[in-house]
């Protein structure tokens, strides 16, 4: 082994725009800007980690100073500037790590260097990585230089957290948003590196690495080096899953088969195997959610392109998706999502995961039970195959067999005590053998009731009750009473509300309001005038807007009160009628001095006698 080992992330760092993976929208823009001499004085490269921000900044700094660029605007790599850049001896490129150099003094030192022109090349490029780590004072000290730098200075800022940068900095830069690298691009790049390094790598193994990297090429290359050391250059799907501490798709296929068979024991045993290997419960639940999502995507050809699994497993997913009902997948995703949300707060993590898997075993029964319960009596008695919850146990057969067709449960009826005892004895005789051979049913918490406990349908309108049972006298009496009440309700719909009855009920409503202590509402309702328009309209006329507001607030309660007292569909309307004459009389009139004296004299005649007796004159 050589002492000068270099990790793949550094050894295979792109040196030209064409070798940058997955960022063609940015590299093309930069190449055109160089070609057309439209370079900005400040750039901001933002995006997730490991997608090529610093790499593109270095390539841009190298290309704009190249002495003989290619026709495609790429650095030649052979001139003195390119060679010095490759040997990290260039005086025209300065890199600053803002995470460790984030003070005002560091920025002032950088701005002092900007004043000096480059000794070789045309541009001095300043690359500031993790620029969001600069302090507020450092940002403010950098503003003026960033806005009006010398013509030979170019600033390239890189950050993973764009939202932490001041708006005054953002407005001075050309912003380039880097995107996550797609899985296919990462797989192709890893395959080329593996061939160069003499590795033997399966495509499924590289696909898993690309998925685990979450779109970051640097993370993918680091995992590739790690797994290559673990497997001695033989990357297979199994050892990759083992090293990354992941459960493979085959494990989740087995879990799904056990759930479809409602085999609780086998499901819990599979969970125990995963826990013994050191897998955490949240990893199992998260992987199961992704597995069911993949099954759901395979249900529609339009969504199949979203399936992000190795090519070797796509055909298996399509086959398993065809065998799995869509209702089971959707209900299972709902159960898994609830378990993921509550896993963190669970005290017993293992029991929490076990309860999730047990619910999933009975999802199919619950879904079928709901479908049967929503059907009619004809469907219940037909020959269609339905699931029966009583046939679910811990040790079902290896193959899912069609259980007996579902029978609609009998509607509970009121029968006399002797009849009930007689029927109970008959039912015990007929059901005794079945109860001895019935397997143990597993109740599921927080799940839909199984078929046998589904809500019964309304009784059929025939002379016999459910199951051929004759109607008892109590049932007939109740039926007659209901018919009588319905007839009274129907007759009341044709009644008419008289004005006297309507006014009396409104007074009764006001009395109730007063007795309840709502004096303000009572005083406002006392000013309301009531008009009854037969057959079913009550109109409240208010003298002011304020009173009408209180009347509108009481409208719903008043409608309920009228309907309760009259058993009619009463309509209540509100209106405002302001008396103009009363309003005019309330407006004070401005009197002259002579009119004021005459008014005072009319009110007090002695005032006129005093004026006449003393011979007084009033100055107007």
C-alpha cells in the first residue's frame, strides 16, 4: 500500500466544467459568461453538501486565468497559471474558511489584499467557503468591498445555508442554486471510478450507496472507499447492505408475505431476527414505510418512474405489487406513519414496533370487514369470497385459502325472556363444535373492527325478523308508535303559525332570556317589534342597528325555540326600520337669543312679569 493514499473524493475531484456531475445548468451558464466576457464581480454558490459548490468555484477561478482556454471555454491545464493552480502555488486564488475565520479582523485583512493588482493573470479570485458563518460585524465590514471591488477582483461565496446570509449580501451577488445529484448520475460516476480503481462492484451495491448518500457525491465517494476496504474491492449487494447497516428488500418482502397471511408469529420472529443483528426499531419502521411506498408506486405505470430501487429488484416489486391489494398498502402506510410519529415518545421501543407489526397483520382483515359491512344483504348472501375474522390465528396455513363466505349478522330484536332462553339453548347446541375448533383470534388495538363485529345493517322490511325470527308484540307497539309520531310530524308541516301564537312564544322566549340573567339582551329584545306572517315566517323589526345586531345573534336560538314549541319549520327574518321623525326630534335645535327668551318665558311666566315690571331691555 502506498503511503501517499488519497481518498476518492480528492483524487477524482473534477478539474473542468465538463467533469462536474449533475450541475449542467450551472456549468453551462458559467462557460457562456466566460465566453461572452460577462463575468460578475461576486457569485454566491448555495446548495446541499457535497454537490460541487467549492469545486465549481475552483474551476471558475482556474478557467478565467487560463492563458490559452479551449474553444469550449475549459482550462488548458498546461499553461503556467494552470500548473501553479494545480500545485496550490497560485497567487491569484485565495481561499478563506469562514467557519474558522469569521471575525472582523479576518475580513479587513482580506479587503486590504484586494487593493493590490495580480502579478500574474488577469483576475484575483477570493473563494469564501461557509460564508454564512461570518459574524454580523464581519458582513458589514465586507459590504462596501463586495459592492464596488476593483475590476480585477472576483468574489465567490459558498454556503449550505442561504437563509442565514444578510439580504444586503444577497443583493450584491449572482446567486446559483446547486441541486442534489440524481441517483443515476451518482451510480454512473461511481461505476467509472470503480473500474479505474480495479474494483468489482455490482450495480445494486452502487445504487444502495447512491441512495444512502442522499444526492451528495462526496458522501457517496466516502462510502465507496469505506466499503471497498471492508470487502477488499468486491462490492456486492449483501456486503454493502451489511456494512451500511441496512435491511435488504428481501427482508421486507418476507414481512409483507407474513402480513398478508396474517401470520403474527412469523412476523414477530422476523422482527426479533432484525433486532438481534443490532437494528433499531425506527430503522425497521422507516424501511417498511419506504417498502410500502415502492409497492404503491408500482401500482400505476405513470408512477413507476419514481421507483428508486436497483434494477434487479424492479421486476420483483412489480410482481409483489400485483399480489398486494391497494387498500392494504394505503392502510398499512397510515399505520406505519402513526407509529413513526409516536416512536420517539414510546417508553418500550420494542413493544411499540411489535404492536405496529401486529396491526399490519390485521389490516387486511379490517379492510375487508369494512367493505363487507358497507355492502347490502344480497352481497352478504352471494357466493363472493370474503375474509372472515374468526379464521385469523397465530399459525395460519402457508397458502392463503378462501374462507367461507360472509353471512350478515342478525339484527338484534327485543324478545320475551322465555323466547330468549329457548333461543340461547338452541344456539349453544348448534355452535358448540365450532367453538372447540376455532383458532385463537388476536385483537388489534386502534384498528377497524373485524368482519364478525361489524355494525349490522338495518332490518329488512318483511313480515319476519332477521334470521327468520317473527316480530314480537313489543316490536309492533314500537313500530306503531313511530308511525304515529311520523304522521304527527307530517301533519304539523301543514299547520300555520297564528300571529297570537307567534307573539306569545316571543314573549316566552324573552322571559327565558331574562331569567337566565342576560339583562342586556332582554332589554334589546324588548325594543324589537314582532310580525308573524303565516304560515311559518316570523319577522323581527329593530329600531336601530345596535338592536338588530342583538336580534341577529339570537336568530339561531330563536329558530330552535320556535321549532321545539310548534314542531314546524319556522323561518325567522330580521329587519331594521328607523323612525326618521323620532330621530329628528332627538336632534337638538340651535336657538337664537330672542327664541331662547321666548322659550324661557313660556316655561316660566314670572320671567316675563319681571321684565315688564322693571322695564328691562334684552340685548340681542
